C-alpha cells in the first residue's frame, strides 16, 4: 500500500469536501481517503498495482477541483519549489480575503447608500432623484456593483463550475442567489428604459424600487467579510504548528578536522560532530560527546525545568542550551529528528478524520442539492399563492444565501487542529483524530508498572546496620563489593555510595556467585554481599535482621545482605521507586470516573506493594507480553473502553490491542510507534490531562455540529417564509448573508476556545512537581539499626516530610541520631533561578560533614539541612556561597 498527500484547490465548503472524497473513493485500489477542508489537503492510501497518482489527480479534476501531489518536506518546512505549508497557505488566503473585503466594501457602502438613501431620507445629489433621472439612478448602481462582482468572481466561477459537474457546493448557492439578483436588476434596467421611452411612469417607479443591485452587492460583501474573519481564525488554529516550525534551527556549528564551521542545518549529516554553546539551539538529535550543559526542552516536552546533560546523554534537536559548552554527535537529521516527527504527527492528526465527522460528511454530500430544490419550491409556492415575482425571488434568494454548509465542514477539523496543537504545546502528541475521539470514551486505564508508575531503574531505599556500625560502614563495604559487578542492583548501591562521597574502593579477590551474590576482600577482610541464600550458604546468622527484612519484602523491596568476616554488617534494600507524580495521577484518574488497573511482569508480592502505595485497586502480576495483550482483550470483552499506558517493547502488543494506547515519552521507539498518543514527559499526570483534553475537544466538535445543524434547521424555514403568513416573519437576503457568515465564524471561534483549555486535573499547567520535590524525588532512604534491642532505632535521611521538623517560627529542632545530636537548619537563599540552581545548592549542603536530609525549594528560596552540632553556621554559609549563591538568613 502507498500513502500520498495532495494539495486540493477549489474547495470552499463541506459539500466540496464530500464530492472530492466521493470521487477518489470510487477509484479501484483505494483503501482510504481523508479530505481536509481546513488545510485544503487530501491523504490517499491505495494499492499502487491498481492505481497511480495521475488517475487520482484526474478524478479530482473531473469532479471540478484541482489536485497536485505534495512533495517531501524537511523538518516540517516546505522545500524550495514544493507545496506551501498549511500555515503559509492560511496566511496567503488571509491576505487575499483582506484585499477582497476592502475593495468589496469600498463599492458596497456607496451602493447601499445610493439604493436606500431615498427611503431613509438621506441626502442624495439631485442628478439621481426623480423619475426623469431614474436611468441614471439605476445605471449608477449597476456600475458600482461591477467592481464587487469582479473582486468576488471566484464565487461565480467555482459555483457554476460545480453545477456543471453536478456537484454543487456553497459557491453555487452564493452564485445562484447573487446571480439571480443581478439578472433581475438588469431586467429592471430594461424595464426602466422601456418605461421612459414609452412614457410609462408607473413602470419606471415600480422597477426603480426593485433593482436588487444593492442586495447582490451587499450579499457578496458580507459573505466575503465572513470569509475574511474565517480565514483569520483558521490561521490561528495552526498556531501550535507555527510555533514548532519556528523552533527549527537554521544553522549548525560543525567540527571538522579540528576547525569549527557554520553550515545550514540541512547540511548536517549523521555522525557529524557539532559544537553547542550557551544560548544556542541544539541543531539536530544527537549524543553528548564532551562537556555539560543545562538544556531547556520545554518546547518539545513541556517540562519547564532545564535538564542537565552530561557525556552519553541524548539531545533533542531544536531544544536550547541555557548554560554550558558541549560537543555532540549527530544521530538523527532531517525528517528523522524528534521535532520533524512531532510536526509530522500533528500534521497527520489534523489531516485525519474522527468518526464523528462522518455524519457531517454524509449530510454535506446532499445538502446543497436539497437547498437548491427548497429555493425553487419556495419561489414556485409563493407565485402560486399569488405573490409577486419580486417577492418570490426575494424568498428564494434568501434560502440560497442563508444556507451554510461551511459550518459543517469546519466543525470537526478546526477543533481537532486546535486540540492537538494545545496538547503538542504541552508534550501530549495525539497521532490521529480517531485516537482523540476514542480517548474521550475510555472508562478503564491499564498501567504498566516499570517505567510508567515507577522510575524504571532500581534505587537504594533502605539501609539497616549493626548497632556498633554506621551507614557509611555498610555503604563502603557494599560499594567496594558491587563496583566490579554489572548487575542493575549493584549499580544502584554504587550510585548511592557515590552520592554520599564514597568512591574508588574496589574489593580484591572479587568473585561473583551466580544466583547468590558477590565475594571479595575489603580492608583485608573477607566480605560477602548477596541474598538470603548466600548468607545461609556461608553460615552467616541473619536472625537479628529478620523483622526488618520481612518489612522490606512486604513493601516490595529487594533486601541485600552484607557480611564481614562471617558476621552480618548490614542490609541494603533496593527497589524500583515510585515516581513522585504517580499517586496523584492515579487519584485524578479515579476522580474522572476511570477504573485503574496495574499490569506488570513482576511477582505478585512486589506488584501488590506498589499498587497499594499508589492507590491502584486492581493489580495483575506475573504476566508476559502476550498475557498483557490477552488481559486487554479480556477487559474489552467485558464491554470496557480501554486506554493502555506503557513504555517498553513488551508493552507494544498491549498498546496496539487497546482502544487507545498511550506511550510514555521516555520509552522505546517501538512503544511510541505502537501508541496512539505519545506523552513526551515521563509523567503519569499527563494521562488524565490527555483524556480530559480529548473530552474537551470532542465536546467542542459536538457543539459545533449542533450549531451547524441547528442554524440551518431554524434559518432555512424562516428564509423560505414558513412563518410569514402567521407572524409576518421573513428574512431579507442581506440579513441572510450576515447570518450565514456568522455561523462559520462562530464555529471556528468556538474551536479556538480550546486554546484556553486548562485541565482540572494536574498536568497541562506545568510540571507536576515543584523544583524542590524534583530535587529530592527518589532520594528518600530509611536507615535502621539492629542489635540486641527489640525495637530498632530508625532515622530518616533525605525525605521531604522531614522539613516539617522546623517549627512555624523557624526555630531549629534537634534530631536524635545514631552517634549524637543533629541540628536542623533552615536557610534563606538568594540567586536560585532554575532546577540546576537547586541541584547545585543541594550538592553544596550535602558536602558538609555529616550532613543529611537536604531539601531545597526554588519557590520558597529556602533550604533545610540536618547537620551534626559541631558544624557551624559559618561553615554552612561558606558552602552555599562557594556554590555561587547568597545566604540571607539561617536559623
């Protein structure tokens, strides 16, 4: 199958859209056709063995429209010589409509003044007054009308062409309505001339009042005014795509043979080495080769806090380096970059058609012929009941003019474009209009655990030590044993040790025992590290730590034992920690009426512990990838509409099976390709936000369709004079033109309200956590001591709740800790402006001797730290000042 995009010219309303779609759908080999009125584009999926592009173009031209194959684009921009982008086209159409509306009113205003002046008592020159000057009066109106007809000739050209192809559209209604008025006015000119020549003053007086030139001119001017407002509003609907296009870097600094050269970004090739300095955009996707930088990725992910990048970290093209100097290797260029793919996803979404739009398409296909028939019947009926031809013509013209298939055609694409653009600006990429519609009806959300609810990488959560030892003793031995190991749990222990400043020590005589753990020599002593089976195998008594180990296992954590010379030294628990936002996000989903299910391949005990921690009521554990897909199918068989959220390769089958799949942005490419919605931030808060955005968009589409149908249901009978006999209610053609224009503007304006959308639930307004929370997320470590006492002595290190130990008046509360008294200090700090500042201050305070429980808040410009009583305020202040910040208070 082949998919091609075409630019379609000549479409003005939903009827045009329906005719083009019908013409192409009837071709052999065509699998799917999607015609977008808003962007004047068409996407065709077809079998190239049965059809080619030339026949598709011919089919569109035979239907009365034009079509050209859209050529490839680079980074979402039109390549020189290729078709313009939707945003460019919208701006061009806006300029054209502005020129047309100006010239229309330049001549329509004096035409209206001249035609209505004698009735309204307005001052008029004597040369146009009286029966003797009737021909001058009438012919002047005709001359004023001609420029209006000229600048709006497109209505007549398109309308009569569509009639010739037996596919009438909105232009046909305008052409028939205005054309009938013009023809009748010319007829009146001849009658006036005849009356003057034959002395028939009654005929002259009658036809001087029934010219209808001002009606035709005003109708065209008002409709063009409506089109002008519509074009301006349509241009605003592509604001999100415009913003992304504006992000495209223009230049790149490439390093070749040791020489820096500035080149156009289009010339960057894969594996080129590029240089990025402070304030510059990352030219393409790549990997950091050297240096560090704080990169602002907000335009792509919606995350406001700059991200620290080090050697080996990935970079996204079009993001901005806020500080630092790096060299990078290009890995993806051109259409392969993340920005180009995001633009492509948004473009595809706005080009696709939601199932709800099919109703409008079906109606639009027969709407215009039905309206023409109603207009003819209206004229005939009024003539039969004895009304004058002028009255019957007025009613028929009103019916033709008031009818508005434009609103039907714009109802869906405008809302989808604004909705998907609003999501994209906040890191929620909706890949199709169908996904947008399905998501709003989801009643069950299935969440993968690892990488979705949890961080996706193990971290140290608890440390228990012997009563005569310290936390540092345990981590020094554990780090030395685990440093040579490649096991993920070993890396977590080493990382925790390095965070506390313990680096470099490596165990001698290192031995890895499969399925149990590691053995080595540290400080000349035989040391062991591993699971319970290893301790049992080497005769190490762990009875004293069993209560702590039972608690850890019950919490879904993995306890690792460390022993020195056959005696248990301590226990280090490692777990895949829950993301800070997960519990709040799941609570939001429940508040929205969604059932939440956690699906994981982990063992049942660990899964249930995590589920209890985040508030999930139903947990399905020990499932393989195919089992995940089967579980989704089972839920669907129960009649549920399922949204699946995942991030890994093993989630891909379930993402495809679900009614709508949502991929966490930090996940694999396979998961992102399998999903219908991509959440660029690895934040579960974006799940309720995406569903709420879907609901808001579909609600807007339904409002638009209701207005489009309601307007015509009310307007056409009034224009036809159905209530004239009973209530004297009728519609002047000029009022009909104004109402028709307003209906289209209303639909587009209603869609634009989505640009102000803010969810009641957590995410689109910004990052789910404050900077202070992010700085401490995942760093909570529980420390216990075990020995002869029945109850262990427990302290908490680096937990955010500990900041509450400071009293309301700022007084410092001492905390009893293993080995002495720890003082709680609260600092007021000036100079912090971003998340990196938070990290710098955090590291400075953690570097103090014996410091623990560091919590830094960017919002409050404050920090809380626990230090031994021997650490002075001067030492604390000096540490912060050395980091580049100012301490304004300390208590």
